[in-house]
C-alpha cells in the first residue's frame, strides 16, 4: 500500500480575494473530486451488494427482512438495490458489465436504470444526452421507452395475428384450388 498522507481540509472563506484563475482551478478541482467520489460510490455500492448477496444466501428463507432491520444502518430497499447492482455488474453482456457505462452517471441515475428492463436500460444508456439528464428526466425517458416498447409489442401481436389469419386463408384457398385441380383431372 501507499503512504498515508495527513491533510487538513481548509476552505477559503473569502473567495473574493482569490484570482479568477485560482477560482477556476478550485472549481475544476472540486468537480474532479466530485466525479471521482461518485464513481467510487458506485463501486462501493456494488461491493456492498456482493457482500449482501452472500449474506442473504446464508440466511434461511424468510429471515432476510429481520436480518436487515437488525444489522444494517440503511434500509432493506437500499440493500436490495446494491445487491441488484452487484448482480448486474457481474452479468457478462449486461448494460452494467462495462465499467465505462457507469463512469459518467451518478448513483441516483444508476438506481433508476437498475429498475428498468435490460433492453430499456440499454436504450437509455445509448442516448448521448443521458449524462446531462436530471434523474426526473431520466425516469421520464425510461417510462417513454417502456411505453414505446409496449406499443411495438402490441403492434407485433396484431401483425402476427394478421399474418396467421392471412396464412389460414391462403392455406384454405390452396386446398380449394387443389380440389378443383383434382376434379378437373378426373
């Protein structure tokens, strides 16, 4: 391991005394630190989820909720989100399997995307505007894609029904024509 560095955090209260260059550097530094902490948060949530998945597998049927209430400093719902994230990250071809996928989004967006079906999550992640969306906009986009997917599935069922009906009609016409041919050849 590396050396431990002891630092003291001291915020400059009189920002007006700083140059524009110093303020810009500070803003960029804070942004970089925020981004790094966000990425670390997602990784840590997945690691916690892995631990919780093992624990849940060890607890007898029906004991999970009681165990969570007695042992965790956070809700069962949060535990289950982290467990789901851990499983999704381990899925070979899943949307969360690629670490790059999670590099540009904050944890609240990860939770929203986790709730979506895999194919909806993939479509949302393909949207180049997704990193700049608010969580509300992201949820609206997920809802829109789900509705679009449902509509397409309904249209597909109608097309399949129409195709099946057309096929049945054509098969009946073929049988009629075969019968006419038999009658003519006799």
